[in-house]
C-alpha cells in the first residue's frame, strides 16, 4: 500500500468520516494535533439539527499568521462524554497552547470574534479564579456556540479565561 493511501486509511480509522467516507470531520493537520493531545475527533459533532459552526478554527492568535494557530474540540480518549477545547500555536502565541477548556456538555461550533476594548467581567480561569473585571482587552475571542448557548474564551499572557453565556 502506498504511503499516502496508508495515511488516509489511518485518518479514516482513527476519526471516522461522514458523507460516505468522502468528507472527514477534521483536516489532517488537526487529526495529528489531536493524537498528540491524547484525544480524538468528536465523530458525531454534526449529527444534530440546525446550523453548526466547524469543530475547529484557524487563526485565534491575531499576532501570528492564521496558519500558525488553531483551536479545536476533541473527545478525551476512552471517554464518550468528556470534551476538550485544545489550542495549538507557534511563535509569540505559543504560551497559549494547551487545553483551553474541559466540559461534559456537548461542544458547540467554533468561530473567532474580534473585540475592541472589552472588559474581562464574567471571565474566569479554569481553576475558577475570576478575572479582574476592570481590565480591558482587544483581539480575537474564541466562541463555542450551539442553539443560542455558548462559551467565550480569550488567552491573555498565556492564561485562558472563559465565560459561559446564553
């Protein structure tokens, strides 16, 4: 079997495909990053009604080229109901790499929202510490949304802060 064909078969076996095997849930580079982060694709991510944004978004780090940063949802290995939002970045945004958020709730589709001079009111770190509400930030916010309920995530100085909303 040729090397490219073997790699494609591995991707299909690891992550499954939709549409009769013609469209995979994640691009190949994210498949590799998920394996490196001990997780797997959320293979049933699009098996729900309504519009769902993708399970990944490139370019969350405004300070780096779009291709050098990505966030994606994955399922913790061996867990059907434990999900991780993982960020991977190079260059000056590298401190933002790692697990952003973990949840037992089904993940929403990801998008990037530019903000200017917004406050950190309502944001907290993964260990529950509230962010100072009088601090303002500008940049891109990672949004995870499904059916009007979502979570916003922002990385400041290598620390991810999150806020749930509906």
